C-alpha cells in the first residue's frame, strides 16, 4: 500500500514529465491518492513507466489512465500466485461435504470446515451473508 508521500512523488513525476507547466491542486492530489493508495509503490512506478512509454497527450493522465496501465501491467506480469492452505480435512477449500437425513432420505450437505482458518472465514462469510450475529448452542453439526 502506497503512502500519501509516495503517491504524491509519483504524481509529481508524471506531471513534471508530461505537463510541467500544469499545476495540480490539493483536491486533485487527494483524489489521485484515494484511488491509487491500494497499490504498492513498486507497482505504481511500473505503471508510470508504461504510461511514459505509451501516453501520447501532453496533459496529466486521468486516474482511469493510470488504472488501465496497472491492469496492463498485471496482464504482463500474470496473476498473483495463490498459495493453497493445507488442511487434511477439506484440502484447503474451507468446506466439508456430508449427508444429512431429512425425512427418510439422505441429502448432500456442505458446511464450513471447523479445522482450518479457511473454514472459519467461510463460516464468517456465511453468517455475514445470512445476517447471523449470535452463536446458537446446538449439538448438531454447524448450520
């Protein structure tokens, strides 16, 4: 995550290279920071390099232009590597599968894995989605 100073340095570099006579006011700087703060300084620098090579206007790039350059950069670099979470019970999916009797028939049943962090996250997501706030004390399986 880039700090306000880092985003400001990058915006200033763009301004000085592409349109040195144009001034950027504090409100504009805040807007740039609001939209760009979630990216790392390194990613922003690489996006600026792409912009400086491809940008054909002599004006300050729009925020959407910078975001397009970041998206292009992600396409070039490829997706982030996702490290699987090893769980011997759910194989990292966060869900367990079973059967639950309803009437005279057994039906497939899916519930969050109680043995791993991914399962806890799944359970929290389901509770949030269903707007469940309190734990109910039951002797049955979760949910």
